[in-house]
C-alpha cells in the first residue's frame, strides 16, 4: 500500500471533519450529516479499488 493513498484518506477525513464542525456550529445539522455520509461513501469508493488490487495479488501469489 502506498503512503500517498493513506494521506488521501486522512486528508479527506480532516476536511470532512472540519466542514462537519462548521456546519454543525452554524445550525445546519442535516447538511452536516449529509456531508459526513458523502465523505464515508467517497472513502469507501477509494477502498474498493484497493481491495480489487488485493484480490488480484492474492490470486497471482497462490496461482488461482
């Protein structure tokens, strides 16, 4: 796994957390919730590609 991938996920988490706090403090709780759900979906989409690469690597290692 590449370090830049981990930094992308961490950066997305920090940005989403900061935006969530700003929206929550301004009284827009529904928008803050939607932002956090969207952030979770975006990070999961990042992870889907890496999990696919992992399965391909496992298949090549074990010759399946």
